C-alpha cells in the first residue's frame, strides 16, 4: 500500500448507502460516521463532522478551533435524509465544539453532538473531539468465554454501583471523585474479595445534573467526563474483565433530558421525540420520550447499545424504566396520553423496538445480557421474540422486591399475618428469568437504608437483615445488591458523599460484611443455587405454611443430585425448641452457615453442626430432623 492509499484509508465520509441504511433504521455502525471523527482529506489531517438535522436551514460547526465563529465552518446537506457533513482540517483531539443549527425561521440553536464520544466536564456542556481507537485490550480470554455462557445456568451476583459516591479522595477538588482508573484498582480488589460476578454501573452515559444519577442523559455515546476520558473508561472495563468480573451498564432509552443543548427540538422540530406532548413528554419526570416509531431514532438507540459492546466491551445493559415505555398512559392522567390504533394503552412501537433491539444484540453477541427493569406483570418480557416475547435475557423481579421489603419492615408480631408475602414470588417464578434486586431505589427518598428498614433495637436490625439476605440468596433468581447494603450502610444513599466505609470498624457492620461474603461464596460454589432459577427443578418448599412461628424452610436441588442445600430461617425473636422439619432424604445434614455466629454479629446461639434425619412422617415427608431454632436465626445445611 502506498502513502496515498494509506491516507485515503483514513478518510471518513458518508455514502449514499450510509444515508439509506440510516433512513431504514438498520445502520448499526452509524456512530462511526455521525459525530466527530479524526480523518484525512487531500493529505491533511483534521476532523470529520456529521449530524442528522433534517429540518435545519443551515448547520455550522463552532468550537475552540475557530474561536466559536458562527460562520467559519458551514456544513453541507447531503440529501433528503437530512444528514449534514463537513471536514475541517487542523482540528485535533480535545477541542470543544457544538453544532449551530439555524431553523427556517432564523432561530439559532446551540446543540451538543448527539454522537459525541467525549464531552466537556459539567457544568460546561460542549462536546469534545476524541479518538476512541487504539486502546490495547487484553481481555480476549474473557470475551471468548463470555460468548459460550448461558447465564440462566450460571451464577449472577451483581454489585450495583455509583462511581462518584462509592469512594472519594479526601481532597476537595472535583468533589474528590476517583477517576475511572483509580476506581478500577480499588473496586476490583473489593469485588474479588466479596465474590461478586458482575458490577452494574449507574450513570455512565453523559448527563448534566449530578442529582439525576445519570438517568437524564444528554450524551448517549460518551462516558461521563466526571471520571475521566474514554480511554480511562476502557481501562476500567479491561481491568474488570482481566479479573473475571463482568460489566453491566444502566441504559436509559425511556426518556432524555430537556436541557437546551440536548436532543429536544434538536433542529427546531422534534426529531428525537414525538411533537405531540401527550406522546413525547413525561409530565411527572419533566423529560422527553423517544419516538420509537421513527426509524432514525430506533437506529440511534440500537446502534448505541452496539457501540458500547463493540467499542467498550461491555457485557450487558440494564434497561431503565421499561414499563414507562410499554404503556402509553404510564404516569399520566386522562387527557395526557393518546391511545394506540386499537384503542389500547400499549405502546406498539416500543414493543417492536424491544424485539428489534434484543434480536439484533443477542443474536450478534451470545452471552451478552439485556436486563429489563419492568415493574408490572407484562407477559413474556424474557420470552423469545418468535413467541411474542420481548426477548430480554432477564427481568428485575420488582414484585419480589416489594413484598420482601414490606415483610422485613414489619414488627415480628405482625409477620405471621403477612407470611405469604414471602412465598408468593415462587408461585409465578417460572413465568420469567428473574433477578432479585435490592437496588439504589430502595435506599433513597426517605425509604431508609436496608438495615434501618428492619424492626427492633440495633442488634435486632442486623440479625433481621442477615436472615433476609439468607432468604434472598436461597430463593430462586439471580442476585443484585446496591453498594453499601453488604455492610449495613445506615444512612440513606446520597450521590453527594461516599459510602460510610468507617462503619466497617463496628462489630455489627463488620459481621454483616463477613456474612454477605460467606453467602456470595456459597452462591458461587454450589450449582444448586443457580442452575435452575426459573424452574421447580431447582427449588422445593419443605414448609412454607408455618406462619404461626414465621419460619421458612426450603431446599435447592442440584442437577446431579449432590450437594443440595437446605435453608431454615426464623423471622422472629423467639426460640423454637425441638423444631421438627420434614426432609427429603435420610441423610446427614451438615451445617455450612449460621447467622447466629458471633463473628457475624450474632448472639453465639448454637445450631448443630450436623443433624441425622430420622424416620417418621413430618410435613408430608417420610423423614425429619429436629433442632432448637434460635431467635432471628438462618441456617444453611448441605446434604
């Protein structure tokens, strides 16, 4: 290859085929063309800019490279699709820029680049030129292994994390944020110690307001500059992968921020949102709703997921607020929404969007996870697309979360009257592939931290929470804990401060932390806890009806019949002497874990290390065991 050919190879341009595919909604690499990209033309290095603005009278690129001159760099409209492009020689990486869009009425709009790969640090809101090529990945082994995984049969223990408030420098500059690289080094150490399989990162796509936690996005193609540049974020993911930890990103296609520099009224008209506010706005959230029936918008969103997969090697997305997308009347009063063509409240375009998204993404990247935060009983969220399902890998079980939290908050005296709140989730467990989430949403807005939801004196609160977590890890479904919940963060979470790590100097917190670590070790070690999460093949009640004593007992079954685990949990401050329980086999049941051990902050009440089953009918079984069950005790036996 001669020099001329090599330079031509580095030239970015948008062809008629690119325009056609984007208009059809199937240009899955459109992010390589639209936005700002280093390019070479006529032997000169510079930056190629492309933007979709079909209703603009004119578009100019303004930035630090031209002194924000509003007439220096006009863009050319390529065709009827509304894409505008320009190559500007001499523009290098790290320059700030915006698109100046002039509407037919003469209105001037100063817009950030929807496809920008980097942005100015807030409160500034300009886009920043970047080159995201050239990072030396070293996670081939992880990526190859991921492609062969079926996570329905694998352990999935997710640590939900907000980088800016996980841990901070003592220095005041930039509020002491760790950058992506510093965070990587610390969080990898923590996740490996605790035995989580994945981390779910909140608020990565660029957003203007810290208090939105990243759920009101303005830059879908840029990792937030709060914690560094794109290569820093790549370093984080690469390091996690090298340590066998998967990365899930919160992804927010349900709505977007209304900030003037964002996607709203982008070219003077509503091209990303529906112009009818009954379809295009969330009145409660003060945000705009994407127009899922528009091909270019669908392309923008689907290509965005593929961008994070291909350019950043992420392993999954947790899709925020899915219910708000599926229902046209979500959060709206009469007169605030428009029925579909059949007169119903289902968003037909959003349904097709999800089917399209999951078909493309999961069909192209085996082992990738798409996870729906869906809070209703919408059918077949994780069902196959060809069987009228939405095609997600997993769904957050919001019903389980609600019932669990409401039950655990009760004074133990009243738990007997609400006993079946804790067993109800198993009655519908087979309908979806579930994740059991105790997320950030449960520890904000005066809902209390997990430990302060619990009743009783302080020591009782921690004992209750150890029981609750044992129930969660024994129950069918994958697991998710928000940061701080695993050591008993006592204050509600706030994005404005780091977690109260000093609590690990307290015996109860240190004990809870150690206990959750043991639960995670058990979960990773014993296949019976994850092989059959969406089937009765893997779960069986021993006694789910003992409401008088508020105890729960069940066992998890392994495919090979070995190393099954028996769970017994006493949700009261009472001792149940000579507690008799029917068991499936005449075997020795060996204690693996007891929440009453002093090292976990327990009372030290003894649960037998080994119990041999005796013949004799109990709980409709031929064999039984007998033990004294201490107050607020959770015990796990292997057999």
